[in-house]
């Protein structure tokens, strides 16, 4: 199962469980992937490109969260953090410094 297929399956599961926050975030991801597919004129994207789109979306959420924290809007910062947590579920886990040294 490709990463794009996994995202689609997770979106369906979120919709069935009526989890509106998760559904909205996964729809944003699917939309971003759709734009890349249209740009590249392909039916599906390889996992490497899906990961790149996810990393770009995660960076947007981090930047927005920092900005909302700076202007003291905690509710909006919390929303960005929740979206970031969902996006990070699909990103590869970062290696610890101990793993990198070995």
C-alpha cells in the first residue's frame, strides 16, 4: 500500500467515525497532493513526492503555529498544532542522535 493510498484510507475512516478535525486535515493533505498531481500530470505520486508534500505542509503548520503564538492567539496555535500532529503521523520518524552516530 502506497502512502497516498494509506492517506485515502485514513480519510475514509475519519469520515466514517465523524472525526471532523482529522477529516478536515486529511482533506487539506489530499488537496495539496491533487495540485501536485495536476502539475505533474500523473495519476498517482510516488511515496517520495508524497513525503515531500507532507513535509511542506508540516512546515506551513509549524510556521503558522509560531506566528500565532507570537501574536498571542492560543486557540489558533492549538489548531495548527493539532493539524501538525496528524500530518506527522504519515511522515517517517526522525532518527535520534544516537542512531545517527552508529
